[in-house]
C-alpha cells in the first residue's frame, strides 16, 4: 500500500476534495479492474472517457479518484483530485506507485517507422551476452532477463510499463530496451519515464489513420526526443531526411549514424548475401548473419548506442556478428528444391521496399520473385495502393491477399490495393482473399531457385477477423506448403 500524497507527486494537481493522507491499495484506469481501496484515474481515451465511469469505480470500492473534471456530487469518504491532464498524471502516478523504477534502470527507447523491434530485440540479446541482466519491451515479446512474456502492444500503458520496469529491477536487471510507438508518445504512456538514451531509425508513411497527417506523425516522434533530459543521449539516422529534425529541440547529447554521410558512427556495406552482411563500422570489418541494407542501419544504431553506453567497441562488434535475425524479420529457409522462402513483418510501403530491395541485391535474376502481401483493416487506407505498387515494381508475380482485415471487407481492401497498379502490373497480379490459399498458390507457382516472400504479418501467430483472433502462422504454412 502507498500513501496517496506520495503517489500524486508531479501529477499536475489543481484542486483536492477530501483527505490525501490515506493509503491506496492499487492504481487503475479501467473501472472494471477497480477494487476496494484503489485509486481510479479517469483518462480520456480514443473510444471512451474514463470520467463516465467514476461512479462505477466508486461503487466498486475506489478510495480516491483523479480526474480533469470534478464530479457534480462529491462523497465525503471519497478523495477527488483534479489535475490538468489525467493521461499525463497517470504516467507520474504509475511511476511513483512503483517507486520510480525507470530511475533504477538504464532504459534505451527506440522510435521510428521501421527497425524498432530489430534494434530493441538484438540490443537486448547483445547485452545479455555480455553477462549483464536486461529487460525488453517490444512488439514481439516482453522479457525480463531470459524470461519471456507475451506482448499485446508495441508500447504498453503507463501502469503496465512501470510494473514491468519494477519486475526488471526486482530481478536484478540493469538495462531495458524498449520500442516507443507514436501512439504511446501521443497518449503520454511514457510520461514520467527517465530514459538513458533514445534512438531514431527512420520515418515514412504509417499510422496516418491515427495521426491524420505525416506532419502530426513526425511531431509525435519528435516529442520523444524533446522530453529527453540533458544527461541522456539522442542517436539519429542522418541518412533519413528527418533525422536531424527530430532532434531540433532536444536537450540530450546529440549523436548520428550513417551509411552515406559523415556521422559520429559511420558504416559501409562491403558484401550483401542471403547468408548475411559484411560490414565496415568505424574502419573495422566484421561479418553478421542479418541480410539487407536496412539491417546494416539497425546494427549500426546498436553499435553506436552501445558505445555511448560505455560498452567496449571490439566486444560489441564480436557480439553483433553472432546475433540471429529477430522472429518474423527477414526469416528465411531454403527447401530441397532450392526455393527460398522469406517471412517478414513489412507492413508499410517503406518496410516492404526495404525487404524487396534487399532481395533484389542478393538475387541472380535467373529466378522469379513471388510476393504475397496484404494490408490490415481499420488502419491507414492511403498506403494500400502504394504497397501493391511497391510489390509489383520488384516482383515477377504478386499475390494480393488478406492481412488482418479486422472489421473491414478483405475483398474491398484488396480492391483498394489494386488501384495502385497500372495495366502491366495488373497482369502479373493475382487476387486471392484467403491468405492460406494465397501462400499455397505462391508455393505451387514457385519453381526450383525461385524466391517466395510472404510479407505483412511476420511474427504474428493469428489473423484478426471481425474481433476474433484466429490461429495463423505465415512461417508454419510456408514450411508445410514447401515440404
């Protein structure tokens, strides 16, 4: 139990009705999870407003309420605290409740459109290999040391985040590597967290269903670096045209990485094969098992951040060379007929182009590239025709299919994708709504030596249709079909 006075520190308190010198059992912002003696924080969400559920929270036993608007009728035995912004307040309250765990860890936040999962996951693995204990918060999984937990969101809510940080501290972790999504930044899920450093990967068309414009999306990413303090570092990809823009107002110590320009951490791709990359970083050559220029950027970012954190340069390069690809990120296998099958999470135009470019650079052109791709429902519609066009530009055959249609008609999504194709591109395109059948068809078409890319879902083990998540695994289906 915690004293309410203590957990309200930095919450932006405006007005109080009732006694704040009381004990709080727990903190909740979902009224359905409130229990006797809890503090309920009324947050204004995307689909509903927590203020509508204050009465319900009190009925379930809440001892205190934090809100932006005081209830019309106040109960004598319930403490009501008015704050300027309850979403921001929740971040600080969560941090205070768990005794500011982020101050006891060296937390590195990774943000950008593509590369977040790979950088955070591989960085976590690298630090474990040094013998240190570290945590991971990512799209694929949350980890406390070697212990893996299922991840529901790229960046969890403020309460869940601080609970995870607290578990990491209790389990002896010194570091945490986490993806920081634009949604999390905009919704103040990372409010109250102290970051050791931040990494910017790149930015391209994504999440415009939520942010409404690219400028708003960029501002969300930039806000993360604006919040870093002067003792933190900010490492940015200067090969991205917005790489320096996101650091403009940051008080953090600024550093850069690049494959093409002058930078604090300079890299160069020497050789790019299906078996891996030969890279030169800071005039040192090494071999790694990851494929493609986009992964060269990811490895360079990890190297730069690791050096800034005090790790030995030679040890970092040695450990980078031992790392395997992250699940669902350019995972490949070659069957007995020499057909190369690749699964990748690429679900944005830029990510898809990166993967297709990587394949183009390692292929001989004596084979066909068959790409299976779809677009998610209830998400940014503008990228759909671009995704189809990108696939057609690099592939001999394209199969447009369903991704996670959610509550949309998958056939309508495919029609919108098809709008990005010219008559020539349409001739090499097949529309197959059933994703499993689309993958099977790609495998049937493939001849010895050909390449089959299945893009969009990567590590996901489900397909979301009308609110139901049905078991679905691209990699498993690909293996079944090709075996």
